[in-house]
C-alpha cells in the first residue's frame, strides 16, 4: 500500500510522455518476452527509467516499441504461458530496483 505515492505515475498521450522522457533523460524500458533476462539487467546509477508493460492481448503500442532503449523479459518455466500484467510489473520493478 502507498507505493503509488512514492513513484511518479501519470496518464498522458504517447507524444507528451515521450517528450517528458527526453526532457528528463528517462530511458524507456519495455516488457518483452524476447528481451534481455531481467535478472541480468543492470541499470546505470542515476538514470531515470520508465517501465512500460502491456496486456497479453494487445501488448505495447508500436509507437512506444519503436523508441524503447531496453527490452526486458521474465524467464518462465516451460509450462507457463504468461503472467498477469500486475505480477509481471512487480517482478520487473523488483529486479530492476533491487541493486540500487
């Protein structure tokens, strides 16, 4: 509880969001099953990061995919097909932030 109030979050259009990322030096990180294993990823200290996760049906919008600097994957066991987006986001955030 309360984590929402500790991390910046906002809802906006892609153009405004991407302009904000550029203005603040924030890198765009996408969830992607074909991406780098999140356990192997190390973010440069002091670098802002915006994590984008998509739903299983529609995925992430092409406009955001086109400008992403990093794509991260969560390795799954061979019998698992996918994860709930909230669970996936939690795992990705934990792994990316754990070595702060």
